C-alpha cells in the first residue's frame, strides 16, 4: 500500500492489487550498503525461550526464514538474534474458522493485513553488543517491550565475527547477506577436536576440504588425513562430473601424498610421494581389537590374539595365517585357547591376504617418514585407492598409524616440558566413518577416544567426518569443540549434535531445515555463536585466495609450534 502526501486525503490512498506481494523495504545504510529497515517490535518472550517479535504490516512474512539474523536495538545494547520460527497470528481467533473473502476488496485486505491478521517471528538472543565498546558478550538479559527489531546488516555481522587474518578464515557467508563473511577462529578450531556431520550427499567432504585448506593456508596446524575415497589429495571429481583441485594442487610444497594403492594412483594419474606398506610383523593385538565390530571378532578371539602375540612374538599374524598343523597343535595343547576359537580367528584374518599393502616384513619405515613430514610443517594425505571400499582395511591402517604417531607425540611433548622449542607441531588427524572408531562399546579403549578426551594436552586433535553422530560415544561428542553440521533428518542424530550446545532447542528447527547442499550450521569453540552459513564456493576464486605468501620465522614458530626454520607458509 502506497501512502499519499496527505494522509487525510482518503481518495489519494493507493491500495495494492489483489494478490500483489509487498517486498521488504530497503534503505541505504551509513556504510553505503543496502540495509533492511525495521522489521517490527518485541512483544514478549523470555531469556530461556527467546523473544516474540510482531512484524510490521509492510513486512512480507514469506521473506522471513529460519536461520537469518536480526538485531534488537535496545537503549544501551544491541541483541544479536537468530530467527528460529515464523508464526501466523490473529487478534480474533474466529478468523481462522471463518476467514474473510478479501480477493476482490482491496480496502478490506488493507484493514485485515498486519492489523487483525499479522505475523510474528520467534528469535533467540545469541550475543549482546555493548554500545560503549562494541564487543560481543554472552546474553544475560533481554530487551524491554516494544524495542525495535531490524534485519542484521554487514556491520552487525562483522562486529561479531571479526575480520579475516592469520588466525581467522572465511568459510562462507550468512544467509541473505551477500557482502559479508563468517570467519572461523582457526586457533580455537584446532586446539580441540572438530566434527563435520551431515546425511549422505550433503557435501561433508567438500566442507572438510574447505576447513583443511584454511588450516593449512594459515599454518595453524599440520594434518594427517586418512583419505578413504580419494577426496582430498590430488584431484577430485565433483557430483556434476567436473574436476576440482585437491589439496596437493593448492599447496604443492605443504602437502605430501602417500598411497596404499600405487596402481590406483597411476590409473587416476594422481601424483604421490611414496607408497605405504605395512608388515605383518608390525601388527599388534591392539590393532586387531579395533576390528571387533567390522570383522565379528569375539572376546575369546581377541584374547587369543594377545596370547599368540605373547608366545610367537612379532611374527604371530604371519604364522597364524600359514596355519601349519604343528603350530596350531602347540597352541591348543599348551594354552587355554580352544581349537574352534583359533580357527575362527584364522578365518577372519585371512582377508588380510587380499590386501597387497600388507607384506611379511615392511621394507620402509612408514611411521618415521610421516612424522618427518609433519615436523617439516607438511601435511600428509594417505590415499586408500581401491582399499577405501574395505572398512576393515581403513580401520586397521588408521588405527595402526594414529596409535604409533600419538605415542611419539606423547613422548616428545613430555620431553619438551623444559624446552618449548622441542615441541612438535599441532597435529589434526582427519578420519571418516568416525562412528566405527568411536562406538560407545570401544571408544574408551581406542586411540581416537583417547585423543578426543585429551583435547590438546599432547598437541593432537581429531577432525571427524560422519553421517551418524548418534553412533559416537557421548563422552567423545562432549569433547568435540566445534561442530560443523549439514542437513540431518534423523532425530537421534540431531539430538547427538545438539547435545551440550547452549540454546539447543532453538537450533533444532534451523538444523532440520537446512538446504541439502552448501548450507551448514557451525556451533562451538571456533565461533562466538551458532551461525548458519552458505559455504564458500570451492572454485577458481578459492584457488586464487590460497596462493603462497611469505611468513616470518617468528610467525611460523608461533603458529606451528616447532623449531621454526624459516620457510613459506601457505
């Protein structure tokens, strides 16, 4: 409806055409960007349940969407809030049973719309910004009745999430704000474990690749990436069939690719630095115990593995697989292992013989090769090739390497207590199908459960990627500092992700209504408040932003925490 110059001149009022939409009005802001005008006023609510905002009659309710940000302008504070529900209301409940026919009566439409029938939004206060110093702080109060509410603009978002710098990385933009960005605090991101969750097909690998690129580009940590489906190394085929660059092409001097399947790498023309082979004599019973669920190993079989290791030494797996009758008879006769248990363990371990990366005696020192790369500030991507389709192979190798690297880090960190210059760099270990490693039945005995609970004590944290967060042990989930979550539609998974998050009830509807692609909600340690983003495009512009830049020796020491030889940080 257009207002006349003289409001008392009723003939000059121009009513909207039937069916016409009233767009949200916009006015230029002080910084030159276009900003939304007032949305409405606060009419109720509480600190625990959020605020109720009655929308002005000019505001089109269909333009309100859960996940967008609004700012409540109090007398001395600005309350930064997230929309979590949109509601239709009426002053007279009888309207719902007998709605008026306003199709042909523009005057009647104008009388009813926004007055008798109106819209409200429920908003959850996330942060409060004091007008005196402009710093965001936790919300401990609420604004009064009839306080005006505005759509958040670029200045509001930037006041909360800051600017991109050496410690902050742009991961995307908030919904409906094209000219601003959300910057993660990478130092806080890497000092505690990180989780990337979402149902299948929502782009978890894409999100993980963006996060890893930021960590590597800013030099905040080195990464050991167990690349189950070859999604991170040299080149990736996207869902639309196009080729996108892997981390090695973005950071050629900062990434080393090793492979379990050299033949697969050659077929894909994927460059790699060295091939990983593991010896049967290097496998310990603890590595076998991790396969309890995927290989249906009983407790008796796990106990048998420990007994065989004690009697036969490091060559116990190889001797069991050879299955010589005198060896089997000797074990059955002189130990409490039943013949059926031994035969069952042997049958299950026979699938190891199909994995060409397992040899009787390893020719190279894989652990030292990887640790040397990490010490140089070079992240390592381990590609599994065709073995990525075997969950048993993935679990065995990831557990084998992580357990030994963690042992090395514990020893080195303890030795460095008197000399910080000897500390190893901060390490971020990336694993997929994380619930297989962190199931409640085994999480307390696995190296990954130990790393998650230790947080940053020994400078090792996890980046776990999973579509079933409900399958992860609750104690481990409670130690995940930052959660990056794409669309989830399973109620148990939603509960698992929101468990322990302040204001989880308000975020439930937001999480359930994310788009299936390129949208995520970030919660926890690396952001000052939960934020819904449209993720940054992984394209030529992103590649250009990842170009090399020199970093001083002091900065390299500060960010990676190692001995600090001068080099280039990407």
